[in-house]
C-alpha cells in the first residue's frame, strides 16, 4: 500500500467516530431499520473506491465464496438487489436446460398474500400464476397444511419468504415439495442467520435469495445474492445474471474452456465466438466490487448482528407482555429467528386502533412500517393479473388493517428499545 493511500485510509478511520450522537427520547429518531457501519466498513468501501474497483471483480468473487461457505452451500451469485435475486431464482426454473421439469407459462407457484411484492413479481413476470394462501397471526407465516391444500394439477413450485426473519416450517415444506415434485424457492431476504431446527434458513430449498439493502441483516447499500447447492441451477443463474450468455469466463478473461472458437450452438455457424453465444434470455444484474468490499467487511459481523437483533426483540417482547389490546409476535416452533422486525397487531376488539397507535409512535419519533403489502391481492397492481386464491385470506385482510412493525436492528440501543416499549404501554394504558 502506498503512503498516500495509507494516509487517506487512516483519515477515514479517524473520521468515522465523528457522527455518533446521544439518544434523546422524543428527539432522536428510533428507526425501524437501518445499516450499522463501523470504521472497518468505511475503510473497506473507500479503499475499493481508491482502487477504482467499479465493476464486479475480485471482491465480488471473494464475497460469493465466503457467503456460500457461511451457509455451507456450493454456490452463491452476487446481484444488484434482493429483488433481482428473486427474479433470477424463479426464472432459473424456466430454463430449457431443465427439459421436462422447466416451468412453462400458466404453471402455478404457491406463495403468500401477506408479503412483499418482489417475492410474487417474478412469478407474474415469467407468465406463471401465483396461488395465494393465508398466514397465521402471531408468526405471520403460512403453514404446510395451507400449502398442501393449495396444490393443484398445474402447481410446479413454492416461493415463500421467511416473515420478518421468522422461519416458516421450512423442513416440513421441503418434504412436501419433494413428495409432490415441486421446486422450493426460499426468499431468505429478511432472515439471514435465522435457524429452523438448528439449520440455517436458506439451505432447505432448491434455491434461496438474500438482500443487502440497508434495512437487511448485512448492508451493501444495494445488492442481493442467489444461493444453491445445485450446480446446474447455479450455472443457469449465472448465465441469466450475466446477459444470458453461455460463456463462463470472468470479465477480462478469455478461453477458459480452451474451445472458444469451436462451439456449435443453436443455428449459429460453427466456431461462433463463445463469449457472444446466448443460451438464456438474461439481464445484467451484477453488483460491483464497491458493494462487495463493503459486504465482505459486514460479513465478519453477521453473528454479532444476529445476536443484537435477538436481544432487542426479546427485550421488546418482555417489555410489552400483557399490554391490553395487542397481539404480540411469536417465533415459529423449533425456530431461532434472527429477527428483521417486531410485528404488532392491534386486536379488532381493542378500544384503540392501529392508526391511532402508529400516529402516537410517529409523533414520538418512533418509526413504524406496515406489514409490507398486507394483502397483495387487494393492491391495484395485481387486480387484473392471473391468479388463484386457495382458501380464505381472512388473516391477510386482518394484517392489512391492524398490523405494523417496529425496529429491532443492531443500531438500536437498550434505551431506544425501552423507550419504544414504554411509549406503547403508556398509550395503551391511557386508551383502554
């Protein structure tokens, strides 16, 4: 490292501590989510910028190897967002390379109505039909029984997110998928570090996704990842992420296969340059080394982040126990969630409303968020789309009306958590 670069990075490290602020109740914002960066994160990002690593490169490949190792999976492919990761994960199953098992337009994919749109959008974007099912109150996940009831003659896959970091019964769902010859896509974007029966979420299905948006467990600014133990699926994901090309050379690399000008594919002439043969309809959904350098630094803190989320959730849960009018969240049996947020449902029979409680909290600088879409089937974007609804969506409707969540992310201190709990208790006591 040259002297000028070392001096700059030392100044960055010194600068890092200058933005720390004391918590003042009612004045300092208690955010529902956010990234937590230390001096090492800042230095990693600035160093990558100084080296002008502005495209995917050595840091991206290193992150992919280390992230796959964390999950004990064979392959990880870094993307520019968690939404792109979901698109790639679902689209991979439409590949002609899967032959008779590939998903075809009109095939069905089971998902939940109470979730985030980007779990469902890839289904629609690929000409498939989402089958919406309901969730349980308290865990806010669906059940294997609801999934089993939703399976029809054209059902080919299941794509469901672990809700607010709380695992659904993914081992049972994986067995159900195997019994019915269905693909299982785990949207693990909100649940990195969560465990179900001692095993990490994101490792039960055929393929899994994560997000590195600042609200999530690891932050790159923007970014996501597709993970799988299936090398054939990994190759399809890589192709679709990298413009749809058939070539597997890294950028700047030529002729790794030693037959670059000796392929016969499609209707192309023999010897057409393999770097420009496209085997899938793809995109450019890669991330950059700027993001990956930050992600590598964040990855070293993943267990500490998870411990902080668990501690904050537990502190909130204990602080709100017994508050009248509220349904508090519960972990799925046999799970150990690395919580994304703390869901609160104001019971329909309560003497106050969700709207009133949220307004009170926001006035106290305690940030709140709705439970994502509440019920996606009621949103304008989905009203005229092909879909099937299995069973009642009564709980999703209730979530849409009565549920919100507040933060547990590692940037919240015990004082902030206690302030949130005390504020909710004070409101409930005055309005019950």
